[in-house]
C-alpha cells in the first residue's frame, strides 16, 4: 500500500480537474487506494470559489462518474481528503505561504505532487513560484499535461524552464493513454507471451493500424483546439506513444529507464516526413455537418463560430520505422473527431500464408489479425482461419478468439487512466510518464508536417458521422490495404 501523500491540483476548478482528476481520486478512495492521511488540494483563484468548492466537487463527481459509482456515504468520506486552497499561480502573494504552511504541517518526508492542470504557458511561472516560496522538497514531483508546447522549439523552452526548478526524475509528463489498463496489457501481451513476440516483425506482419476515433466535436475547447488541431492534440503524444509501445524492442526490465530508452529508439527510427513526403503520406481532414448516429451535428466551422479555419480535426498517416525489425511494414496512424464510432484500437495484420494448399475452391484465406481494443470496451481478438464443421466439404472461414477483458475484470475496479497515473506519481514511479528526450524526438517528427501544411493545401472535408475523408481510404488503397472500422 502506498504511503500517504499530498497532491496539489493547480487549476482545481478547471475542466480537467473536475472531469478527470477528482473522479480519479474518488475512485482511488473507493478502491482503498487513497491512504489515510493523504490530502487532495485543489487550487482556486478566489475565496468565494474556495467556500463553494465542496459543492462544486460533489456536483462534478455526480456528473462525471459512471452510473452507480457515486454515493453519499463515500462522497462524505472522500470530502475529508479535499483541502481547497486559494492560489493565483502567476502572483507571488501570501497565498503561497499559506499553502506552504499547510504542506509543511505534515513534514518534508511526505510525498508532494504538484499537478499542473494549467495552460503550458504558465508552467514556468508556477514552477518558479513553487521554488521561490520554498515548496519543493526532495520528495516533490511535478506532473505536467500534454501537449507540451506548440512545436519543438516551444516544448524545449517549457521543458527548459521546468528543469530550472525540478530534476528530470521529479518531472512527470503525463500522457493519459499510457495509464489505460489495456495499453499496459499491450506490454504484457508482447513480453509475457512467446506466441506473439516471436511473430512480431516484418517477416510475419504485413501492416499495423493504430486508430483513435472520437464522436465528440469541439466540446467547450474551441480556444485551445483551433490553435492545436488533431496533429498536436493527439498524434504528437497519444498515437506516437502507442506506436512506441507496439514497435519497441523488449526492455531489459520494466523500469522507467529501460522502457523510455526503447521508446526513444522507435521515435528516432521513424522515417522523417518532409516536403512532398507529407503530401504523399499524410491526410488532414475537417468535418462538415453530418448525421452522427441519427442526429444531425454541425460542422467544425459552425461549432467554432468562424467563417474559416484550416485546423485539422482528422489526421491519417502512413509511417515507417527504419530499423531491422520493421523494414517495409507500414504503420497507419489515424485519429479524428466527430467520426462514426468512438474507438481506440491497434490492429496487427499478419502476412498471408505463403502458399494456399487448398486451391481457390475453398474461398480466400484471410490473413490472421490481432485486434487490441482499448476503448470503449477493452478486449483482445485474434482472427484465425478454420474449417466449417457443419459439412463434409472443405470450407474455410475466419473465426475469432475474443477475450472481453472489461467483463472479466470489471468487479469493484474502475479502469481509469488518471487514477493509475496520479497514484504512480505519488508513488514516485515514472515508468508510464514521458521523458524530455521523447518529447523532443516526437516534435522533431511532427514539426516538418506542420511546416508543410503551412506552406500548402487545405484539409479534405469529411462528413460528421463518417470514417473520415476519402483521401484516408485512398492512402491505404495505394498499398492494397483498408482501414478496419469497428462494427
Ligand atoms: C485528450 C485530447 O488528450 O484526449 C482530447 O486533448 C481527446 O481532444 C482526449 O478528446 C481523448 O481521450 P480519451 O481517453 O477519451 O480517448
């Protein structure tokens, strides 16, 4: 069991804190993973907000927890852990001293986590004030949200600024996809089973698709999203991290240094996409009004309330990893908003059998396929060819081995990426957080794509409720491949 810790959530009244971080801590409490003596300290900007915080938090939990998770008894017990504080993160006033007194009251040995649920532009100032006001102890860590920066240069500036006040081993850069239970299961699947790892290379695998489709649109984040777009918001971090876990070599141990070193090698081996490569291998899209599961939803520009914007809400990329293991295997990455279904999935398509001993009469022999679904439900499916057992003829058809992980393990445990990562930060376990070098390398691959888009072209349009622009299908057709779209 974890030792008691304090977690200060800067931006405690913000969307992320109310939607994800508080529910995560509440779940930790419900599951017995929030040690007695721990404190969750959300910061707000004014005394009035502080007085109302418990009511705000209760309401947030009621709206953002899943059905049946909220109950008055647990809430009352959890509320005892909540200590709202007033802090204005850009002003060096007395509130910082008050926060220091609260933290110091429990001594310097206790684990302190400073979670910056703030715009990256103020990370530097906040860290500087933490340092200036003497809040950083040897047992302190800082958690920062993605995307770090807007491009490689700005990311370096932000990382450089944080590094003035915290050592690299105290900086926990979060990518909540790494906290998803199935994402870790991906490592278990690869490194705890000889079956797959021995067939995990260009000799056996034809192509790999990593796809995160969302049905939501802009939500209430127009200001952020229109400046960022899908490439910065999803590809630079979530998709590239998934790619790393799929493609990396086995780390010698499952510790942070070994895992991060292997992930970094994948990022370094990504074939750069520069200039015309971008036109040939990357599709950007933007949604127009369409029918999403029976409901007409507005297009991106309507949601944004602007006449024009070239921000992409969809990206599809054909990537290659130039190393021995993956030579010639296309990795297709795709993400988009307002798509037909919400789904995050990794699909590994194996090579066809080298010779069809059955001849053409039995029908085509489909290649084996491994599908690792991260959401909405968590499952692993393996499609194999099998003989039909209901007649004397030799007839083959694909059958699927299906492991429904969510159903198997659902009792009393809510798989929640933020919960896992916040507790990991409290326990000083950085294995599922991102190293500065990874951020740098990921931007190095992304920057030229952005540069090309600034020079040339506009997004291809797709209807809300579809699977993205036609150009994304054509990208795969060039290699005789097709996207696997769920149900
Ligand atoms: C966030 C992005 O990092 O991930 C959002 O900023 C996106 O735009 C979200 O909607 C998706 O996360 P999940 O866990 O719901 O797939």
